[in-house]
């Protein structure tokens, strides 16, 4: 009822009613004096009519002028009812907004706020995790960590060669990034008020395949003719609609143009646009655009080949033997290995055990379910680990060290249950009840990333309140075989190493820890048998974490993992 | 000048001018008679005024009525000039549109188009690759391929157990899919005419980290107060803006509300909204919403931990020895292995060669750069392949069979160049010049996927016109060691197998073929040495692709790869 009128400037009454809104003279009771947008902005009627072309009900004078010669006896009645209703609605809305303002503690009358950001001190408080300030930052560093051991990895290099090493590392990083599609292009931003519907996220097509693009719409103003263009770069466009070529041009090309004056036809064609990938590639994103006049919407179409499944049949009885293989590596400690094997067989008589051995003398193990692999002498700790897991044929592999001891608390079934029911790739237990869990936090930076190791877990594991999600655990864990191999154990780590595996797994392995599953550890007491004693002495020599090895591992972190430092 | 008027129905003149557009009586010269939308739709003025509330310049009569008592001497002049200009503009636009229509071959006068899709016959023509109809389909099948060998994998199972096998496979598939985030949720669709700017694609945050959300804007109509709400589910929101809590509520929560009447302040806050991931997880997508009154925009924020780099230092001189390791597997053919090694050493005296051997008697190879691994007897072909690659410490690994022969055409450097410069993971050469390349096309389906193997390549390799992108090659290839291990060779494949590796690699390995790099093959002539002859006889026995093995492999494709059939 607040209708079109032939309003002209100077009709004071009309502006009075609408004008209160625009100038805030306070004629509505109780309304706070607040400054609004600049004068001349579109007015709002009570009752919500928003368009700039509409004005509140005009004066009797204006209406009379537009209506010369009409029957007018009913007009004043309608007019005054309408005006009265408008006033009532206006008052109601003011009261409502006032209440809303009150709930937010009305801002006192004051000059406009200065637009500034929070000071760095406050930002540090807001965006810190585990004492590490994460955002916003351009560089990372390890120096601001107090009372923490820190490593600066480039110190492991001879200063004379550091420059050359840095350059080589940069080249290798660039190759790696090219293959990973890094750095990502800046985010695709949608502009406001686009007259289009389109898919924002989730449109995927396999290479060489075709999909229907969902959600394409044009909802702009009517026009005598509509010319809508779609453009792609890594694929071609078409439509399933059966229409002549003068309506759709560019079928099977990178640019498809729809030209029609029939809005229903336009809608129909848009609802049936197809995208066909024409280049065989992995993990690319095509930016497809949808245009009408000067309005352009852009949306992503991801070209991706899903990884083919690699499922394992647990067999009709789901025997543990068909689900889990035990793997271990041994070196110069055959007595310890045999003790481990005996303890396994006490609880799990038929689980396959894979043994990788780089001792001088190969062993002859009499056990139908032990698979024994001989390696070059002293080839190494992680080489042996990688070898052992490369031979697993079951869905899960349980890693144990050769000096562990199975007990009645070593319940593999519990670990299997965790992996079956969660999204973890690896779940560790505890050794002799000692809980060992650590988080790894990575800060990325151009000169090399900063790695922060902190004990504990990130959060409880959904569905398993005694377990946590973390980044690293002990050498007693169950893992999805495929995921474990995807990371692998770097064969260059020959002697002491542990953390390195979990660092290599960052971003790939989701790790959990369930300390209630416990494995024992054989005592460190010296052996009585003289032959074994000699071997153990030899073993200890290899086992020492010499300075040269430490330097080697730090240098490896620098180059391989593109790290700058760690705390 | 085509202005508001107090037009009333029945004023024939007014409708004549505007009405021509609506009913197409052909009064504009040369304009084709085309049917448009239903009568009563909004009219368009020449000159482009689009709003439904405006009409073209009214009649002198109407204007007179609206202007009783005004000075009127100048009105007719202005009116006729305006009307004249309107007519001119109208004619110009008609001519323009006519020209545009002409370029598209004007549609003859006919009833509205029936909205239908192309018949299946035509769709098959449009969306076929290599003779395989790919789209649109619900199910895949292998039966429509004529003259092609096809395998139906479930035939490899005893019909009595097939039902149970199917059920187990389905359970395993569901577990796999859960871990992979499948099936993907339906695409996120943007509605038209949202008054928001927001990021459509590309916003990623590491778990536990914080990012700024780019591109947030509100560009709707002015209002006395703006209440804009942002909602997240897998993380919390905040703002870097330094403003009081009565303007922004919910800082550090999943719902952030901005309430202000200051448009500049709203813009400032929106430009500095942060998202913090609060749950440690991999590869999740949070749908964040931006709301104002009834308008809602939704956009994705991806929570993803980038895979940490695993770079290899090629050393200051980029010696091939630091870049490439050769790997092979041997069984009961020590003479062939030695011949291979001798041929390698002729061209590459210091490349490391890894030999995995599951023969009965271990060999003693006198070569400083050969690493020899002993396996349980007859453990198997793919187990040995997996073992060998698990020991590689260089960036690339070159796979060769133990009966190949290096020649002067066996240029490893060419293959290295290809992998260094392209995105391929694997590049194969040719054996004795025989080009062997095959494409693998996968059609996904609920009951198991259909796999189609076709010879040749998908396209030429960018930058290497003698090479193609394909899916499978010969057993002579250079590969990124990490990528190769990510797929691995399934140790369950003990005897004859080749294709299976490339099938397992679908979606993970990008494979190319450069046939100009040629390796020789040792002749199949029987050996004279009696000891070797005995071994070869034994070897041949193991090498036979028995029916039992074929059935085993088909069953493996059924379960492991979730395949239905192949052609």
C-alpha cells in the first residue's frame, strides 16, 4: 500500500514521512540518534519496500493530480487507512530495532571508529599453539623458543659448500613443487551480485571422461536476447540439449555460446552443459567461466583420477593371520630375536613374521610362518625396515623391534579394531607401559621450514577415549601396509634413527597412540653366553650415535625435508 | 527521457510504442517476427531502461493530466524531441539486433522449441573415447565391446562362495572409501544474485594453523544496520580488526557475527576474517557460510597438511651414480644375470645395481657396486621387485629384467632428462625396438569397475615429441623412487605378472613411453652349460602361466581392485 506515486521534489509531506528515515530527526519515539549513510541514498519504507524507485504513499495532492477525472470519493478513506497503517508499521520496526540495539549495548554517540588491526602482542595471544606463535607471520624461526633444544640444520654443512648445497636444494624443491602443483594459484574469488548460479566446489572429472556441470543458472534481468558464454581451458564443452546450432555455438570446443531470447530454453541448455577432459593428466584444476555481458563467474573443475582401490580379503573367518603380518629387523642379536619369536608364538602361533637381517651370518629359523631375508652386511636399520614391510601381503603390518617381548597385554586385536574403525593410518602402543607420543608442528617458510616437536597428542581419538591423535609413537605400532609403504623407511638411515620416519610421514600418515596396548622389552642385562656377548659388543659399537652420524642426519633434514631448524 | 508516467491501461498510444515490443506486430522495419515470452512480461524501452516499473514516454494527454496548473508552453517541444529521440534509438537497436540475428541465421517463425535431450545414439557419438562409450551412463559393462577379449572377474570364484566374497569386498570398499573421504558430498552450488564476495576455490589451511579468508565482501543495498554472520564447523573464526565486542561477537568461536551500521567498518572487518583449524585431521573440507538476512553464500576451506618434501641431493657434479640406481630380480638364471651385469658395466661402470634373488643358492657377486639380497626360495616375482626398489637411495630407479642387455642405445641419461623436465612419474623405453605401450581406461560402477586396455598413448609428451603419455609400458623404465614405492609391486603376485602393476598404479602414476631409448634382450636359445640348462628347465616350470595362477590373478582383480570385468 505504500505505492507508486507521481511524487515530485518539493512535496514536503511525502518527504516528511519517508524523510524521517533519511535524516534522523528523532520523530520516532525512543529511537537513538545514529548516523546513517549519505543523504540521497535509497529510502526504506516501513513494511520493507526496498526499491529506490518506490516511495511511500504520496500526498492527497499528488494523487489527485494523477487522477483528474476519476471517481474520488473512496480515495481519502483508503489513503488515511494506508497512511495510518504505514505509521503503525514504522513505529513497530523502530521498536524492534531499538530492542536489537539494546541487546548489543548501543554505541554511544562518538566519532567514527578508526580502522586498525590488533597489535602484534594480542595477535600472538590469539594465534599460538603449544607456545608456538603461528600467525600471522612471513618467516619462521626457532630462536624465539626459550629453554628448548634447537637444531640449525645448515650447521651440519661445511660452510664452504653451503652456498652450493642451498642452490641444489632450491632446484630440487622447484622440481618437487612443479610435480605437486605448487605453489597453488591465488584463491578464485567470486564477485558480489553475479546473476549466476554455478558450482563452487566439488566438480570432478576423470581424465578423458565427461561430466555434467551442475547448478548453472542465469537469473539476471529479462532481456530481448540472451548471449551466455562458457569458457574452459583443459577440456571442451557441450550440451545434452537437442537444439539447433544457431542457438548453441561451439559444441565440442573450449568456448560454448548460447544465444536465445527464450529464457526457458536458456535455462534448459544451462542445466545440461557437459565438460569433457581432453588431456590425460593428474590433479589439475580448470577454471571455467560463465559470462553474460560484463558479469563473469568463475568456478573450478578438478581433473583427477581416483586412486584405484587396493583391498585385502580378510577371508570368511577374519583370521588375524589374514589381517596382520608382524615385521622386524635384526642385527647381531640372534638370541634376542629368538626370544622375541618365542614370545610371539606363545600368543599368536600362526601369524607370519618377516625378519630382515643384515648380520654377517644368516640364521636358519625353524618356523613355518617366519620369512627370513638376508641383506648385505650392515646395510642398515631403516633399509632393513623398508625391506621387511615391502614383503607384507596383509592389510596391516605390526612393527616390533627385535628386543621386544610379547605379553598378555600385547593385544594386537585392539590395535586392529582401532584401525578398522577410525581414519588413522598408524596406531602405536606403549613399551613397558611408558607412554611415548609427540606432536610435530610445521611452519613453512621460503628458506626452509621450522619443525617443532612437542610431547603429547593433539586431541582424543574419536570413539577411543583412551587413545590420542598425535604425530609420532614408539616402535611398536600397527599400520595400514599401503600407507606405511607410501612413506617408507629411508634406507640412507643406517644406524640410529626414529623421528625421521615420522617427519617423512608428515602430511601422509595420520598417527594415533593407544598406550593401553603394551609390549614388553627384553632386559638390557649382559648375556652370559660368550658368543652372544661378542655379538652384542659388536652391536653396541654400531649402535652408538656418533657425531658423524648426527651430522649426517641433520644434513639430511636440511636437504631432504627442506627444513631450516627444529625445536 | 523515457520517463515515469502515470500511464493507465487503455491509452492506446502508449501501448503502441511499448506494445510493439511485447507483441511483435512488425512495425519496426526489417525486424523479424519472432515469438517471445508470454504476454504481460516486463517491457523494455529503447535506450535500455529495464525496470518493470518504468514505461516509455506517455501521451500528451496523460502528461497534461499530471501537470494541471503547471506552465506548459515548453512541454510539447520537449515531448516531441524526446519522442523523436526514442524512436531513433529504437530503430538503431532493432537494426543492431537484426544484424546480430542475421549472423546466426534467423530462426524461421515457428512454435516454441520442445525442450528435449539428444537421443542416445548421438550421445554415444559425442562422448566416446577409443570406441568406449563413457557418458552418460549409470553402469559400465564389458559386453558391448565387439571382437575384444574380455574377462569377467567374478568367474574366478567358486559360485558357492561368491556371495560371501562380494559381501566382504563391499565391507572392505566401504572402509577404503571412508578413509579416502568418498563418496564426495554433492557439489556446493552458489545461488544467483548473492550480495557477497567470497573465495570460491583455493583456500587451504594446515591443521592447527590459521589463515586469512580472502575476498569476503558485502555489496548489498544500504541499510541502517548490517548484521552479517559467518559460520564454520571444523574450525573457529576471528578477526584481526581491532574493534569492540559489541561490533563483533563470537571471536574464537564457530559463529562470528558482525553488527554495525558503518559500512566501511563492515568492509574492514570482513577483509580481516581469520579461520583457525582446531582438529588435527587430513584432507577435510569445511563449508563456511556467510549470511545476511536471507542471503547465504557457502564456500569451502580445505584442511590439508602438505606432504613434506623428500628431496635427493644430486651432488655438486650431478653424477649419474647419485641420481640413478638400477634394480632387478632374478630366479634360477645366474648366467643371464651375469650377462646383464657385464653389459651394464660396459656403459655404466659405477651405477649401483640392486639384485633381489629368491633362488635356492645365493650368489656371490664380485662387484663393489652390486647389492645382493637373498629371499626365501621361490618367494616370487613381485615380492622380489618390491624388495629391490625398497633398497634404493637415489632419486630415480631404473628397472630392468635379468635377461636384458645394455647396448649403446640404452641411454639412461635421456630417460633422466624426461623425468627431470616433465611431470611423469615413470618413463619406459623399448625392448629390442619393440614399442609396447597401452592405455588403461576405467569406468566406475557400484558393482565393480570396468577396465579397458587399449594399445598406444593418450597424447604426445609436452616437450618430447618422440614420447607419449600412456598407462603401461615394458619392464624397462626409469621411475621416481618415491612414486614407485607408493604403488609398489604386490608381493602376492608370485609368477607371471605385468599389467597388475600398472593397474595398481592407476590414479597415482603418470606414465610415459620414449621408444627411442632401447635395451636389448638376451636370446632365448638354449644354453650349452649343463648346470645352467638344468636351472633354466626349472625356471621354465615356474614361469608357466598355469590356469590356477590365471584364476588367482583374476580373483585378485575382482577383490583388490574392485573390478567387474576388463576388455
